[in-house]
C-alpha cells in the first residue's frame, strides 16, 4: 500500500502523490516506523502542523507515527478535517511533549492542536 513518507498517510494503489503534502508516495516506510509500544501525545486537524511537528520531533531524535484518528469513523471524509494524532514510542513521550510544548511556546508552530494527557 502506498504511503506518504512525510505525513505517513496511506493511499490506494493508484495514488502516486500525497494529497495532503504533495510528497511522492513510497511502497513502504523505511525503518523509522515506530515498532514498539507507542503513546499518543498530540492531536491536531491541520496536516501541515502534523508534518511540522514530525520534523521538529525528528530533529530531537524522536521517531513519530502520525495516525488519522477519524478515518475509522468517517471513511469518506479523509482530508482537511481529519484529526491527526501524533504518537511516539512510549519511552520518548516525555521528550516529545517537552519538544512540542517548547515549539508552541516559541511560536514555531501554532497552538492549533491539543496535548493528549494520560
Ligand atoms: Zn503526506
């Protein structure tokens, strides 16, 4: 299944570019897919915000998995209104939260999402 290496959205086989961020799709993600236990840390509705936060977290050495939370509820409504959930390996949660909070505090990204507390 084609997948976007940037925002990790999955597409049908006929798709070649991500409709969210216009990145060329790949057949499967490289090894930076989080394979161990993950924890949701942040939710947002803006695809570009999810992409930017992924970049910021990657710079911190935190691997990120972006899930599309609403796709199960609204399978015909993928796109701008879909809620993106940023998940990281459970042992990276503290670092991920700190990086997101400081990025928002510094105005690097807009505070358009919500931190998911457990
Ligand atoms: Zn994408």
